């Protein structure tokens, strides 16, 4: 193999290794800690649930307050558990609604077809 190609590939390898982070928590959104409590009327948007990924190995919950500040909720706290449970219920309800909606669509279109005859 050409020495120039080997040198080029070695440089690429070194650059890729140097670009890798040793600590994944630097990419996490909630590295500065969690809020203890929050008054519901102070929540402007959210909660936003960030599932574990290659960038952060933890489940994170964020809120945006009326003061435009991003706050993190501990997923192990009572509020965090409530948010995660509500999210799971919402996902289950959406799945049931989509399934029943598809059934209703099919039956309503067949009713329309029969009524035109």
C-alpha cells in the first residue's frame, strides 16, 4: 500500500479518536441538576421526555418555565414518575385510537358505498 495512503488513514484515525468524548454526560441536557418542585402555572411548555441515546445514557425530562428557562425534572422523583406514567398512558391511548380509527374509517367508507347504491 502506498505510504501516503497509510499516513492519511492514520491521521484520520487519530482525528476520529480525539473527537470521541470520554464522558457521555457532557451531551446530556440535564447535567446541572434537577428542580425539586415547580408550580404548574410556571410551566410554559413541556414536559419533554428525552429517551436514552448514544449521546446520553439517561432518560431526561425537561420543562420550559414562564421565565424562558429550561429546567430538568429527576425521572426518579414523584413528579418525574408521574410524567413518565402519563407519557406511557398517552402512547397506549394513541395506539388504541389509531387502531380503532382505521377500523372506523374502513366501516364508514363501506357504509358510504352501500348508501350510494
